[in-house]
């Protein structure tokens, strides 16, 4: 009886240990990948409340200027 219980326990443990071997890889294929948009391009669905005044959509120079202005406003040494 004890030998049978130990055998069943060993078989059960080996089945649990081998269960992970059948897992499929969880990588994305090339068709599911999507290129990121540039930070200065904003969709029409963006909330206008979060847009800075004077910032133009799609203008990289205006975007960089806005980032510099925000960073300077947070600079403790410039205050």
C-alpha cells in the first residue's frame, strides 16, 4: 500500500514537473508589431485639455522648444 502511494506521488510529481515543457513561447510575430509614432505627432483623438498653448501638431522644433520650456520650469537652479 505504501509502495503504491509513493509510486503515485512520484508519477504525479513528474507530471507536474513536465507540465511546463509543453508551454508555447509567448513571443510576438512580425505581423503583430507596430512601429511607434514620433512624440511630436498627435492624433486627432487627443484630449485638447492636455495640449500646451502655442504648440503645433507635427512640428518637431515646436515640440522640442516646449519640452525645453517645461524642463526649465522644473529647474530649481533657474528660479
